[in-house]
C-alpha cells in the first residue's frame, strides 16, 4: 500500500468546486499527465499561487463541501498525478468523495472545530502530515508542534485504499 501524506496545502474556503480543481477547458486531455500543470488553476484565494503553492504537496486540508460541482473523475486525477493522495475537509460532494476512493486515495472528513484548530495552529507555517491508515490517525507536524487527529477509514473505502483503487480491487476479486 502507498504512503499517504507529505507537505500540507491549506485551502481556507468552503465549496471549492471541481471547476476550480481542474478547469473544464482541460477535460478533453486524454492522459492524467496532460492535466498535471492545471491543478487549482482557477482557484482564487488571497495570496494563493497554484504554480508555486502546489509544488511538492502530498495533502490538502480545506473546509466544507469540497469537490462540489460537476461530477468528473478529472478532479481526483489531477490531485493524484500531482502527488496529492489525501484531501481532508469538513465534508465532500458525494461523487468527488467516491472518485477519490475509486482512485485509491483518501477523502478524510473532520468536524469543523477540529479543522478550525488545524488552520489556527498549522496553516501559517510549513506543515507535514503522516497518515496511519491502520490506526486511523492523521499526525500534523510543524517545527515543534504536533497534533494527532483520528479519522475514519473502514469497510469498502479502506479496501479500495489498500488495493490502490477500484480497478486494482476488482482485479483482485474477480
């Protein structure tokens, strides 16, 4: 099973939609690699530069209703091809969430007050995330600051993550 986590990108906004994750004008590309440069190209947040701020990132922390909008697999794909394999938010649009797991990635939901604390304590400094999928723990580290947060990964979603996604899961079962 792959390792989850890495450098964290904090996106402090609700309702980040699939058009902001990967603009629709790139949906005619026929490989994941072709969409790689366009990650979060249309996302507008004060001080955010996608070309600069997404480099080397392995995890995203955001707010509620992440991945709303059009139901397209390209949104999780563009995270995957850029090395981001976990998105943490208050909740997710249903199809985006399932597409994350279908790709063998994690869409971890945390309560609003926990997200508030993570943004307050970690968003303004370089932060790393380690993910323990067996114990269901997210470990945030920035300098001397550490915070361990439990999350739920079980059942079919855990099986998809362990297999590496839906295709790999199906290949092992059928």
